[in-house]
């Protein structure tokens, strides 16, 4: 393992996650240590029980009444999603190996993000949270995206697609915040002769074009770095509106489509965007980011832990082995519950940096595409 610390002279205002009581109970329960010990001994940890037990643990997090037994089951349930991720990642990579225009990456949802989502959606049952496990595919164009997705839908495997084809098609029907992309949710089903312990767990597959991913990255960076949270439709409404306009500009220029502000002319789009940005200075903040250069010169492995400390210090840990990285992640989450910590994995360093630009605060692609989009649309006026 290698580790680097982001020099204090380069620190910028990143908002670290503040642990809530439910998360603290989860972390302090001893469940993480039990999983680490099981991993070290290469033994299976206890099954989490029924979906009802998972849902009751989710309710206990909301009510701040999580017991050690519930936390143990919850930890087993969360970590079991790793096996689901590995199965789907291997399947997606096998189908992508002859496609130079697709990138594949994966991630396991953090405890802090799970507990935050439970608070944001009071009626959600935890067992139905379909993005604890996630794989992301990024394509150079929309046609490649649709062609690849169609082939996945035609694939012969036991996993069950849980949604109708168009249910989460945010390209055809963008959200009112400007998000574009397509999601599919699958229920895991083991092959004959394989362990069925993960049967019933869910995984979300995200499909995005390069332009859609660049926009989503910029939204996540602003969500992380300011008190506003346009990703979650919270905070200053001007930030949300700014990114609606940006989504429309990118969509018209690079994909010949509309997003969520189709009623405005190009000139009206530019005018409103410039007025808002003059008030909240989002572009200046994005242009000024320097963290990517620091990280880009140091990444040497394809298993990476990124940690933003409570004191706004940035740390980077690198591993050759996924198991070693998982052990370290659990140790860091236990020791630093108020820090923002994430393990990202992909086949190559380039895929890590590309597919998880939000964790590297790399918004250069968004800026390049946005500047080009304005020139393209202005030329049509």
C-alpha cells in the first residue's frame, strides 16, 4: 500500500460528511471489526437474515435505535453486495472488450451515503435501495450506449431486470434538474451450482454518454464543495437552475437533443446562465480546481481509497489487491466516521480517473465541452 497526503497549501473548501447518530451506532457496534476478521481468516460472515430484518435495521437507523445485532446484519448485507458487483462487472467487461468506446467501473455505496439516503426518503425500505451496488458505463455517443444496453438486455443469464425498459430512461425524459442518462436495476440470481447467499440483492447499472457524465460530475463536485447540493435538489435554487441551463446547452450542442429547458432560445439560455453565474460564480470555482493535477501525478494502482478528512486534508491510498483495499476501507471508516471516504476500483488507472472524476474533482472535461457547446450554439444564431 502507498499513501499520499494532499499538501495543506492546495487545500480547498471541501465539505466533509458529518456522521449522524444512526451511522455512529453502526460504526461503533463492532460489526466492522467482525467483517475485517472474517475477511482476514477467509471465512464467510453471518448471513444478514431476511429482507424484513434489513428493513427493520434501516428503520432503526432513522430512529437512532440500531442494536449491535442489527448493525452486524446490516454490515454483512452491505458487504455481500461486493460479490454482486464483481459478477456484473465481469459480465459487462466481457461484453465491452471489443468496444473501444465504452468505459466500465464499479462502486459499493458508503455507509454514510446509505444513512443519508434513508433520512432523505423516510418511507424507503432499506432492502429496496437499489444502488448499494453499482456499475457505471460511459460511452462516446448515444447510439453506442443504446446498442450496448440492448445487447445486455438480450443476454442469457438468470439475473432479473426489475424495471421496464423506459422507466429510468432520463435521456428520453430528463429530470427537472437536468440529469440525463439511463439506469437499469437487476436482481441477482446465482448460476446453478453456485452459492445463493446473494440472491435477491439489487444492483444499479448506469449508462451515460461522455457529455452526460461530464455534467453529472460537475454537479457532484459542486455538491461536495459548497453548502449547496444541486445533486439532491437542496440548497440555493440558483445552483440547481444553473445546472439545468448547462444541461440544456450541452444536450443541444453535443447530442442534438433537449434536456429540461427546451422552451428557451440559445440566446436566452446564455443570458440567464451568465446572469446566474455572475451571482454565484460557479464557473470560476470549477476553473480554479487544482486537485486533479496533484492526484493524477501520483496514481499508480487501480484500487484507490480517497479520504477527505474533517480538517479538509485530502489523502490518497493505493493498493494492488482488492481485499487489502477493502480491509483498509473498513478500518478508515471505523476510525474516521466524520470523514468522506470512498474506495473506487476499475481495471486501469485511466478508468478510475475517468469514471469517478467527481472524487478527483476533475471538471476539465465539463469545462471543455461547455465552452465548445457555447461556441457551437452561438454560431447557429
